[in-house]
């Protein structure tokens, strides 16, 4: 058996309603902390769903400061504004409350608030020095899995992004409460849910770090997500369905944090960066075409996943791979999200630029089960048009 290492968040609470007693949960874990900084976005703040967790934090003796300036694909100035806000309020504990962007900013605040390292110095793998503030993550979407990953993505230019990957970015505590996701619109539920499914599929076929623990998590994640995504889109008020989605996204996050994602994400990033398409939707748009490209190298593994997502699939590994691809396409159609690049404003004239940008994602492409050239990437984008 191949040697491997596996890391994840030390403590996870999965419980509908847990956010209403967030102060109690956090106080038990961090008895000496006093000044909590909640990192979120203005849209989530307007829902009123942050009030109960903040109130319970205050009940438990925390002074609570709220930074609500997070935006999608957070740029460097937003990250640094949050860091300065944390310093100004002398925060000694950071809580990410929101989607992937809020949780990514919370990670960076936790490592930078008490550090002299500049943000630019920690881009890359393993560049964070020293310790960080205690970090709690509370997701409000079932998609990114950021609550259990050691990765944060920052927008560094008009269309460019950089990643920070370091063990210090693993939270101390993740709290999964589906009550915080009940208000998600069907389109957001669909895009974030498919994003989580991509995490599971790519972790299961990752070339370098696939291992028995990540495999187990990816399979369980795909089962939870494929069984519940349509139901969550059709009737978003079903708490048990939402909790299953949230747990599935978390398990997928644990899987891909250890067995990293590959070409689906590499090709999705330029779609999001250049055309400002939401990350989950960008993944969904290229997913079936990347799977078909990878099939010559990954069909046996895709067939194993098809047994979970499409239990009635039969025949050869190639036939079951096609069944998996068809199921992912059908899922996207049933949820009503866009299914072609043309629907998000991309034309044939954009394909060369997309292919050029995709080939810059060397960290991700190196994990892909099949080697991909620029010509391959362009052909995949053309198929997705």
C-alpha cells in the first residue's frame, strides 16, 4: 500500500440548529478567548441569520465585531481591510460565517492579524510562518467545503487569482448547521452542490495524492450529494435534505484538501476570472467535457463513482463512465442552471484566451489523471460552447 498523509480540521459539529448556540460551542473549545471577529458578507448579514449566532457569542461573554465587507472572489484590498479591522478590534478569535469567500478571508485574517508577513509573501504552498489566531468556520452554502480545507483563493488582478495553501489554514472547529442554508435560491443551491460533486469526483481520480481516506470521503460525499441535490433545489425548506448537502460538501472538502482537484478546476478558473461566472457554475459548465477527455485514463475509477451516482448503470467501464457524464448533465439541466459557455457570454473568439489561461494552472493540471495540452483545453472549451 502506498504511503500517504492525511490532515483535516480537528473538530467538526454537524447539527441542525447548532449556529443558535455557537457561543456555547466556541466557549467550550476556546475558554480563554474574549474578542471574536465574525467575517461575513453584506448579503448574508441582510438575511438576519447572523443575529442568533452573534447573540449567543455575546451571551457567552464574547465581545463581537463583525466585518461584512467580503465580496465574491475577494481581492487583496478586501482581505487587508479585514486584517486591519481585526487588528483595530484586537480580535483574539476569528469566525468565518458565510460561503467560500467569507471563510477564505477568515483564514487569511487568522494567519495575518498577528503576523508581520505581508499577504504577497504567503502565496503558494507552505509559505505561512508561525501560528495564527483560533479559527472557527461556519458555512452558509453547501459547496466549497472551505470550512475543512487548507486553501484560500485571492483575486490579485482583473482576471488573476493566487492561492495560499498551508496547514495553518485548517480551522480548529467547523460547525455545519443547515438552518443557515435554508434561504439559498435554487440556482445557488445547484451551482454550489455541483461544485461539491466536482470536488468528490476530482479527489477520487487525483493523480498524485489519492488515498484510502480521501477515497472513502469522496464516495460518501458523492452519495449524499447525488441523492439530495435535486430535492434541495426543488424544495429548499427541507432541513434534513439541506443538512445532507452540507455534510456532503464538507466530506468532499476533506477529500480534495488531501487529494487535490485537477483539470475541471483548471479550466473553470479562467471562465470565472475573465467572465465573472460563479465558481460552482464554471465547474459545472466544463465538467462533462473534462470527464469525457479523461475517460481513457480514468474510466475504471469513473465507473466506480457511477455505481454511486447512477446505481442502474451497467456494462463496461466506458459505458458506466458515459452514464456518469450523462447523469451530471441531466442534474444540471434539471436544476435549471446554464449548461453551455454561450449562455454565460462566451464565444468562439474567446477560446484561445481561455485555453492560454487554463494552461497557467500547472498546480491543478498536474493532478489530472490524463495529461492535457493547450490544444486539448481549447477543444474542451469548444465542446462546452
